[in-house]
C-alpha cells in the first residue's frame, strides 16, 4: 500500500521533447462522496464506489519540450484545438498542488490539447475525466524520466494526482467499478487514490447508463461549495456512517448479482445526496421539476412492467438511468417514448460500463 511520500519522485532522467495522448472517462458514483476532511488535501469524508463509464470521456494530448528557465510552470491550453484561457487557472492550480510529487514540471513547456466526446456544457461534469486524462499524460512523462517505475505504481500515482485536481477523478483511471476512500470492506482501499473492485457478478457486466440531460446550465452551487457545507452539517456524521454501511452492502450485491436490492440502494444513495444539499445551511436544491417527473416515470414503469431499471443522480439535475444490457431495447423505447420530453432539447447520451483510461499513442 502506497503512502503519499511514496509518490515524491527523485533521481530521474531528463529528455528534450516527447508527446503523449490518453483518453479517460467520466464515472458515476453508486455510493456517493459528499464532504471532504478539513485537514486533508482532497481527502474524502466518506468512501464511495462508482461505475466507470465508456463513451463519455476526455481525450487529451500533451507535447512537452525542455526549457532553459525552470523557475515557473509553462503551458499552453487548447480546447478542441483552440486556446481556452479560462481553463488555465485550474491547470495552474493543479500543477501547484502536484509539484511536490512531480518536481520535473517546471523543467518543461507543456502544450495541452483536450476535447470531450460529450457536448461541452451538457451538464455532465468533465473535471473527473479531464483531470484523469491529464494525469495519465503526466505519468507517461514520468515513466520516460524514470523507466523503472512499476505498472502498479504508475496507475496508483496517476489516480493520486487526478484526485488532487478533482476528487472523483481518481475513480476514472482503472477498472470498471472503483472504490475511493478508506473502508473496512474493500481490501487495500485508500483515501489517496481509487482502487479497482473486480469481483463483479455477470449480471452487472455491460451495465448500461443512459444520461438524460435535464439541465445543461451551470449549477447555481458548485460541488466545491457543496462539499464544504458538510463541515457543519447537522446530519454529517450519520451520513458518513451510512456511506460505510452502504459500501459493505453494495459490495455484497455486486458480488452476488442481486440487481433488485442494488437498484434500491443506488436510488436511496442518490436521494440522500440531494437530501444533504437540502438540509445544509445555506440549503440548496439542484434537482429540477423535470428531474422529479423522470424519477416518478421510472418508478411507475418499473412497477408496471417489472423491468430492472433505476436512476441515480450526480450533484445536478441530470438523471442517469441504469439497467442491465439485456433490457436495453425495451428501456430505450421507454426513454424515447416517455422521458425524452423532459430533457433539454430532447438530448440524452447512451453509455455503459467501461474500463478506465486508455493510451492512444
């Protein structure tokens, strides 16, 4: 098990120029992470577990060249081939956070070219996939500078770095189901990086996630602000205890293939996440009227047809519709006939469980 000190690099080579390219997907939490420890750097207050997605991903290419002046970070940032100045402060802050662990960053000029496979400003958070993809490129550079690092170290440190950019990004590196946050149920679980959970019943293989884009606008309360509101939340400790309990429960369900109880737990977690928002001080609501309409439609369809279908939510209004692959045709018909009207401009995205970051070089 790695500690943060293990990720401080020393005794590395130098190179003149290189280029790399990685894709990394978004993910959707099943047991939700909400709240950070006050004395930690992106350390979760409770453990979480997520499905890694396949189609909703960020593709990032990085070219590096050595430079003479090594006293500051130097990078250009392109989004879909065009300069994107308003992204640069986040990259600057990310480099500052990880510099202790990647002391070579000031030795090179970085040209970062990034794009998403899902519509920009679609209401799908791109920080997880974006920071994961950038972290994979940085680790490819590190592998060139110190070729002897192991594959296990490579992926663990990539997840560690991604976490420092965006907490949930650490769950987008490797594996189709990923745990983040120290807990007693999952072996080698860590607050520092995501850990792949591999003992998954075939009922969850190729599980589908159709994302209904209810509201593509910017959230009125950012996730960072929402996490911070858990510090003095009246139900914080109960929620953190519940998350540990639900991790243990969902691991058993994933192992045994109990889809019915899995759906109940996942929906309860989604509603609990939003309950935390509605009971913080100040309180806020990120669901929209159409979010509730969709939820009620899903419940009615499930009750009427006994079809295995459930929803989950992220910290926003969009609805992730989860269901087994063998129900795909029937559920897509239901979505197209009854749910599309509640989506902004009728937009939705079909996705499914994926395997994490991919080297595109």
